[in-house]
């Protein structure tokens, strides 16, 4: 995990400890996640296509590795839909570290 600052890391770790003992709710922990953790930047279709092509993968192969449908890859690359959540994080990892990081 990447934190926005050293203070954010301390706050998040404390909140995480409280969450583990059920002292705060899942919703409240999600608020701490959003405020303390660095969120990946959104990717547009051209960037996603470039990531896939850099790795020399077809849409189908890329989809299999990311555990999403080929239709999702196609929709992302055409800017019909935008990846979010875990998919966006995986794409960011592949962009920064290569496909080997998620295989």
C-alpha cells in the first residue's frame, strides 16, 4: 500500500487496528482508505491499449491474465467504460512493473 504521507500511514494503521477489533465499521474503514491511501490515476483507452500492446498480448490473453472478460478490455480501449477498483489497480501494476508482476 502507498500512503499519501507518513501521518496518513499512522492514521490508517490505527484505523485498521480498530477495524480488526470491530471498533469501527466497514464503511468508516473505507473512508480511511480513501483519505489515507494513494489512489491509482484513471487510464484512458489509448493508455490501456498501449499497456496491452507493450506486453505483446491480444485482448483475449490480456483479459485472461487480469481475470476480466475480453468485452471489458474492448470497452476500456474504446472508452465505452472505465476500469475501476481492483481492475484499475492491476492495470496500473502492469503499466509500472510489467505483466510478470501479476502473473
